[in-house]
C-alpha cells in the first residue's frame, strides 16, 4: 500500500513538470515576444533535467561501509567510513545519504548532504560520540535525490547490513574480599582461586577458554568428545555475583560494575559464577577463562532492566544460589525482602557484599539507611557505589 501511494505521488510530480512545460510553451506560442520565449527556454532545461532524473535508476548506486572502531564500550566513540560508487555519470544535484537504522542516535545525527555532479565515487566519514550499550543494526544507506526545485524526488534504500556491538564500559579493578575461610582457619587474602588439581570431582563438557591441562584425554580417546575435569575448589574463594535486573535509574552503572568485577576475576586466573534474574533467567556456573568471559560480555551487552516480578520472589528458590559461599550482590536499591531471600536461598553463604549503585548527587532516604543498617547487623557488608569510584569501593569493602 505504501509503495502504491509512493508511485502515485511520483507520477503526480512528473505530470506537474510536464504540465508546466506545456503551459510555458503554449504561453510563448500564443503570446509571442522575447519575454514569453525567454520564460519557456529558461524552464526547459529544468524540466528536461527533471524528466531525465525520473528515468535515472537509483539501483546504479552502490554503497559500502567500513566500521573503523572495532571494539566499542558504552560512552565511547563510533566511527564509520561510507563510500558511494556508480557506473552511469548522470549529474546528481541535491543528494542526501542517511543511515537506515532503528538506533535513534545514528538515525538523527548521520545525514550527509552532497552534490555528486558527474562523479562516479564519493566517500565520507561520520562519527558518533557517547554510544549507548547494546546491539545496534545498520540496515543500509537511504539515498534521496531531488532536482533543482524539488519537483522530482526519488529515494532508495541501498542495503548494507552491519551490526554495531557496544559493550559495557570496564574499569580496571583489584578486588580483595574482606575475609577468606580456608579449611584450617580464617585469614585475610587477596582474591585468588586455588584449585586442588589432584582431586577431580567429575567431568563436564569442554567450553572455550578451559585450560588444556584440565582436559580429560582418556575420555577423549574413548568418545572423541572433549571433556574438562572438574576439581574440588576452596569454596570460600569462589566468587558468586548476583545481579538485580529490576528497573533503576542507575542500571547502566550496575552493568558496568558487574563487567568490571568479572574482568578482574578472570585476569587474576580465578573463577566466578554469575546469576541475573529478570524476564529471562541467566546463569553462568563457571567463568574461568577468556572464552566464558566473552560469552558473558555478550549477555551484558544486551541485558535490560526487564524484571516485572519482585527480585526477592525470583531468587528465593533459585537453585543457582545453593552453592554460593562468597557473594557479591549488585543492586540499585537494597530491600529487606532481598536480604531475606538471599539468606534462605544461599544456605552455604559465608560472606555477602552488597554493592548499592546510585547516581551522582543521589541521597539515601531514611528508609534506605534503615535497611542498610539492618543488613550490617545481619552480617552483610554494605557499600554505596557511585559512578567513577569503583576502585575505591573495592579497596574499602574490607573495612565496611
């Protein structure tokens, strides 16, 4: 229906140009004189150009796009170079190139107006600053051409589909929990996971990023399937990150904090688990290498605060919490119901650090301060995190 309407409008414009030429020619024939013929000859080139532009096939235009920024983090800069090529050197006047995308930032900012003339190729570069986190699809370049007075307008979408992946911004951290419970006692320790590689507890399917020394080669010889040995771990040093996906003004900062923590865990050679409850439950039972971390980052790139059910109700009976001993809970608002659900669900919990993420210039209400005080009385470590002070939060968490 839309295409039919567009064709009717285009036909009407073409008839208008023809009618204008007929009127000026009739006026010159019947009126005579220099002025009448001057008007006709002045309008003739514009009318003929409009007719030829109507015949010019926009399919002759080819578009390529090169994304120059490979890895983009939220708040970063996106740069792309676009090249237009064509075979027929028809003189194009007012030509507008714009990105066709549902991504509002690019759709509004990236519009390039040019007068190609007889040129067969044209290149330009555009830049978008402060990119938001997420997966953004560039469908192609919308090309719009027009004649001198806008009598004839034509447009075509030149398809060139590309994905722009914007990952959460990562802050380099050195994470130290306040205490670590070893088998022989309690001691302060940096965050490093010690595996007893002499006591395999079982086998699981191989995942990208697993160390080669963990592969069970005897099983591979029998089944021709890679399997990884699972070892007994000192559970007190196994980090379990629990993320709240409830709508919050500070949600983007929460995602960046989670990515920063897990980046520090992987770089230290340690292992962690991740659980996020929202519209869809997401659980990574073991993040112990670059492969698993990249899978998690792909999740964090797309995750949204889409939880419509109270967070406490979603996690209270979640089986993923059962083995958690050292937990970091990231949320925008700490509630008594969430604390009770963590205590009931994580029965082996020895330590839990609650990181409450707030925007700058946000003050805690009296009710929030009361919940924080109650959490400390129950043995939880509580820390309010603001954008830009991730590092300070982790160096001070042991003294909270």
